[in-house]
């Protein structure tokens, strides 16, 4: 038994009221719930309200029936608890974290196997060495800019396209892109212990760090672009 557009819209609004804030998680849940409700209505011969209540509880959400009149159980029960949806979101977050770490590693290995990337990488290193020899302080600024490129890239798409907002896929891709910056901060604080202050640190440090992390930076940008293309396609199917 297929649900009507009004019933599907009701389920979507029900998920919003249950604080499923990421649209891509909501889209996945909507698909699961619609299918489950249709199956229960067809196989068990129950109403839409009864089927949705059962599916709601099946996700781990609980509701209290004692002391609630029968005609209000559906209205009250759907919004008493969203703990099951929160758990679903946390599990999805962990799943995406593993997925993007694996994707990043595979992209990185592929890059090191291509002649084109090695030419690019060597050109970057030679450029940094040349800039450092001419104007060391400028190499520091350029190195810093290179290190935050994934962050700039993700910020650009956040402002450019609304499909990136309130998306768990993009939130996790952005978190993955920030890994390089975290690694840089760690190396920075380790080295800083040997100097009185940040100003006394050699500019060459930033050159070396930027060159070492460049393959990861390029990989993070590639992964982010891939996530964007997949995310945009899902968003278009849902909202356009």
C-alpha cells in the first residue's frame, strides 16, 4: 500500500519536530520510515497512524500510553521521545567518519601513483624553496595559506550552496578537511617549546610543514569535491 503525498509530508514534518536537523539524515530516515509504514499497513492491515506509531517505537523512541486517551496516543506518542533518532544520527556520524577516512587514504595512495601529481608536487616544493630564498617571511604567509586551503574551500561551498548547510555529510567532510590543520597545530606546538615565542621560530618551519602536508591538502580538497557532487545530487532529488 503506497502512502499519499500528504502522509509522506506528515512524516517529513514529524521528523523535523523530532529535531532531526540534518536534511540528509532526515532524507534517509524518511525513506526507511515510509517503506516500513507501507509494509505494516499492507501486511498487518493496520491504519497509517498505528503503523507510524509502531515504526516510531521500533527506532528506539518510547512513548507513554498509560493515562493518555486513545484518541490522543498518536498525537502525544510521536513527540514524547526522539532518543532513537539521536542514536541513528550518532551512528551515521561514525559511519561517515570511517567512510571519509578510508576515502581520503585511497585518494592519497592514488595520487602518489600518478606522474602528474609528482610533477605538481615537485613544482610546489621548488616554488616554496625559491620564495624562501628570496623573501623568507613571504614563504611563511604562503605556507599558512596553503595549510588552510581545505578550510577556505569548505567555507566557500558553505556560502555558495545551501545544500551544504545542515548536512551531516558536509559536516563530516569538513571535519576530515580540518585534520591537516590539526596536524599542523600539533607540530607547531611541539616545535614552539624550543623557542621563546612564535615570532622567534624560523620561517623555514612553515615551508617544510606546508610541503609535507601538501599531498594531504590536495587529497582533502578532492574528497570534499566528491562529497559535494554526491550531496548536491541528493539535495536536488529531495528539494527541486
